[in-house]
C-alpha cells in the first residue's frame, strides 16, 4: 500500500498544513480531499515511481566512481562511455 503522506507530499510539493496519521489525511488546506481524489493521486504517484525507477537501478549498477575514473584515465572518455555507461543505460532505459 502506498503511503498517502508521501503521495500528498509529492503531489502538493510538501506545502504547509498537510498532515497524516496512520495512513489517513488528518489536515489538508481547504479540507480533506475526497477518497476519489486520493485514489487518483495514488495512481499518479505510483506511475511516477515506475517512470523514475531506472534512476535507482542505474545508480546501483554503475561501477564505483574510482573504477570509472581509472577507466577514463587509462582508456579515455569514449571507452568509458562504451564499456561502463552504455551497457547500464541500455539495461535500464528511460521509459
């Protein structure tokens, strides 16, 4: 289940006056949003998370920065891009 606090924080840029308790919105500027709105925002948030999942996947698969710098020093930028970066970007493309 998606955390509604994370959802409204993302959807409404963490504006003041929003509060949740135990997965329920308890304070919200202008009144508590309808369940229909909350369900819509949850779907939007989950879709957003799927579209940015590649970022974390890439980050976890890239070699250590020291290894990348060593590759650049010894083999040049083009070899670094081809050997270390492109395979990860191909594995986890932007959606």
